[in-house]
C-alpha cells in the first residue's frame, strides 16, 4: 500500500513539476506592464477571449493598459491537449499628477488653423498602426535596451498632465532630457512601420514594430536616421534628440504599446530573458 502511495506521490510530483516548468513569465502582472511568456509545444494562447500570437519557439507577449482593472484569465493550450490556466488579478496602480505651466498655448489647445494638419497626421498614424499584429516573429526576443544614454528622466509613464491648468491625457511614455543631437537607439529589433517629419504633436519621429503587437515610438527628433519599412537592430541609431512637435525642450519621448495598450517603458528595462 505504501508503495502505491509513494508511486502516486511520485507521479503527481512529476506531473506538477513538468507542468509548472512548462511556462516561464517575465514581467509584472500590473497595470501598464508587459508580460512575456515562453513555453514549449504551445498550440495557442488566449487572454480572456483574445487569441495571442505565438512564434515557433513558444514566445508570446501580452500587456495591460495603464487603466486596465480587474481580473484576466490566461489560457495556454499545449499540442498534447493539456491546458494551463492562470488567473491574473491586477492590483491598483497610482500615478503622478504633473502640472506644466508656460506651455505654448497653441500647443495646449491647438489653433484652428492647425486642425487640418492634425486630422491628416492622425489619419496617417491610424492607417500605419493597422499593420501592427501582422508579424508573428518575436523580434523582441533578444531583449531590450534604454534608447538614450542618459538617466535624466524628465517625465515618467502614466502621470496625469495638467497643461496650463487644463487636464490632458495621461502621459503615455517616458521622457529623457538630453541635448539636441544626442543619439537615439532602437530599444529592440524591429521594423520601422512609420516615420515622419514635423508632425504637429510628434514632431520628427519613428514607430517600430517588434512583432506580436509589441510596438515602440520615439518622438521630437531633430534628425531622422531610418526609413519606413527598414529593419533595425536593437541598439541601432534611429535618430537624434530634438524638440520638434509638442515639446518644451530637447528630450526623447519613448513610448511602448502592446497593440493599443499603453505600457510603462521603465518596466521593460527590468526584463532579462
Ligand atoms: Zn513625453
């Protein structure tokens, strides 16, 4: 009898061990964070009702928006029919309130003469973003770097901005202040899915697609070093810091999203695959 119990114990232990080792996660399960997963023999992955892309090596990614709340169910189906379930309960996250005075009033409430330009540029960006999610390859799988060689953060992710006393959208990126001409590097391998010059808000900028819905953007450049459709390597120079567009001084606005979910770039720098 003891032998059988021992055997059962060993089998359960073996199954549990194999089971739990099957999925590795990198990243925090909090609002405004990306979570990277890696598993072998994955058939498909679902976050609630949404099917998530997985590459041939079992890499996948998903993210929680700054304002996401509540619980999510992650479901991984393996090739042998097994199913892994993980319930995710997002904790609350508090963000800073940031007041900026002396902003050029034209940039806070755009003058109507710029409306046409703003609408046109918004359309260009919306159209370009339609390509996000068409790359199954996890170009990001070699990891991430900080896109500028300074630690001078001038504005953190998620802060609620009040410009000249007018509440605006939350800050959807991380700002680094550095002199005009400072090189800006790609945070990971990816494809330039849009770049532009002197847009009303973005100024001169680059958007990168890192595969599986993960995308990043770099705004307010003084100089652009890449072209649309170009493949860039992690650490490759893509432009130079400037103050073009809606900006009060030379800085990089670095944004990261999973599809349209806004995530905190600072959390990405803690990821070690
Ligand atoms: Zn910014």
